[in-house]
């Protein structure tokens, strides 16, 4: 089922998600619905906060995105990104690499707004999957960027918080209208 994606101004977007301690049918259904919602909106990531549920659950799928390549490594060995998509992450924690790069980002909760955001080029992720098993992997490219964006959501941080001040100033009136629900 496609869920409503909440827009900027909704209080859930600023809430730090509570950890998922029990993976039950409700969590499985929410993850399934989030994947369907993300696909329907042509997104590459979606956090539970974006559907109004402040828990530590995010979905990411960069399969088929060829203009912004990604790498994925498990146990130090690079694997085929496409074969491991989509990712469903519970309680993810990131270890950020030191090298950063600017890249264009958008957000399903901020329709029609994009900006260059500085992010780490490389991330190491530790999370739980829907089977309750720990996952540890490393990523670069769009996958690394999407993971950072979604984990920010899980912590109540929005991509506008990472924008350069000049960009935020330029978008101020648009953001105010969006926050008011206009």
C-alpha cells in the first residue's frame, strides 16, 4: 500500500526515531509499504519519519541508477549493488569516511527542492535486517549519500539543515510556504 509522504512542517520529520526492538508483522508490513511508497514516488530512499512513524527504519534502493554509480562492499569484498537492493535497515549506525564531496540531493518530503549537499564519500553501516540479523557493509557513491540522508531523517535531521546558508536563504520563502502547508 502506498503511504502518504509527510511534507516539511510535519512534526514527525523532526523526531528522533525510537529503536526497533521487536521485528514483528507490523514492522514487516511497514517496510513493505515504505518500499512501495518510495518506488511510487521515484525515490531512492525513505525513512519511517517521512510516513509519519518516528522509528529507526529506513529503506534504500539505488538499483537502476546509472548516472550516479555506487559501490557496496561486504566483509571487505565488493559485491554487485543491484543484487543487494533494496536495503531495509533497522537501527542503522554510520561510520563516516573523512573525504567529503558535494552532490545534488532532493527529498520526497521537500517536493521540487534540490541543493548541493556536502557528504562523506564513504560510509560503513551497521544495522539490523528484517530477520533480526546484524548487517555490516560499506558503500560509496549515490548509495553512501542516500544512506547518510536517510539516517539523518531517523535522527530528526533534514537535508535543509546541511545546506549552505546562502542556499537556505535563497529558499527561505519557499520553505516557509511549505512549512505552512501551502
